[in-house]
C-alpha cells in the first residue's frame, strides 16, 4: 500500500537519459560481440568459426572482385593502346617511305642503361596515370605523323610534276642552252634547250608526270612531243625516230615516250630537250640539277628524331 511517486523529466533530461541508455546498450553489445567472438575463436566454437570464415571469405571476394574490375579496365585500355600503336607503326612506315628513311632504322630500340636504384612498387592509381600519359603521347605522335605524311606527300607530288628526271639515261650533253653558232647557218643563234647525244633508238623518258598536249611532226623539231606539267610548265622532246604516246595521254615521271632519232633539222641522232615556263624557254640544266639534290635528307633526319622522341 506504498504511495506512488511521480517523476517529472524535462525535455533536456529526457534526451540525456535516452542518450546514456543508448550508449550503454551499444557498449554492452560491442563488448558481448568481442567476448563471444574472441572466446569462440580461442575455444574453437563451431558456430563462431563458421561466422569468422564467412566474414573472411566475403572480404576476399570483395577484394578479388575489385582487382578483377581494375584488371579488366586496364586490359581494355591496353587493347586500345595496342591498336593505336599498330596504326602508329603503319603510319610511320608510310611517312618514312615518303621521306626516304629505312623503316628498320626507326624500329631499332634506342640504347638505355645505368645503375639500378630500386624504388617502391607502383600503385594502381600511378599505373593508370602512366597508361593515360602513354595513350595521350601516342595520340599526339599519330597526329604529328599524319600532318608530316600529308606535307611529304604534297611535296612528293609537286616534285614529280617538276621536270627533274634525266630524259636520256645513256646520253651526254652535246650542246648547252644559250647562244651558239648555228650548225646550218654558221651564225649566232639562241639554242633553246639541251642536246643529249645518244644512239638511235635510245629510250626518251618523260622528265616529269603530266599530260601530252602535242604530238606532231614539226619541220624543225621532227617527231616532237610536248608534255604539260601544270603551272604553265611544259617540256618538249624533239628529233625522235619513233613516238610511243599520243595527244591526251597521261604519262608518269620516267615513262618511255619516244626513241632517239635524227628527224627534222638535225645533223645526227640526239634528243633536243626544252623546258618552257609560260611559253618562255628556260635552261633545262637548272631543273635537272635541282633533281640531283632534293631536300629529302633533312626531312628524313627530322622524322627519325621525332620517331625516337
């Protein structure tokens, strides 16, 4: 029959009491958890051992899954880099061919060495950063070689359209460009080309690629061929014994277009070779001399240095 007592708690006291009880329960639960697991692990309780194995197995599975995901990502990145390197190698071979460099010289592994100073192993983040740098470097080199290929190809096309090819391989110059004593009149006259002395039937080659714009029999030039190389540049081949091309034909640099003869105003078998710019005769020797020393060596050295970088 004791009397009941009423305890009045304010909001603040109630929160403090609740927090204390919660903290006490958490500490008790944690202590009980560690006591049970430690005691069970020491004494070999079957249930505790099974739980420990499950926890350890789950941790290893998570770690293996993380490693597999990273390895798969790196494998994909390596596959992409391998494709880029194959593309870069093919592009390098094409560019080296245009620049006159032996591709085997570029593929040679540069010499490296030095004392070994061991360091720590790379982390996964550092390895991924290194792969990213290599990927960016290969992309930059691909862009660079693409630009170089375009410029070298353009330069090669331009060189092929300039008459720098010797029109007669087995002949020698008998009369140069300029003023001379005419062999028929005995007076001073302008010789508008080069005379290549050669045996009858010697092949006459196109000095550059172009289109045949004239193939006719001329009173002075005899069997004559004219080739337009673009940019108002025309070459003329005269005194041929036989012509192998006709007007409108597209010819390549070094292609056989006629045979040496002595037709027209000629004292003997030879090729009269002219180069005209906008219809004005030029000294062919300047063009032929330029063809003997084209600026390929400098481009080749620059390409080789870029490839090694």
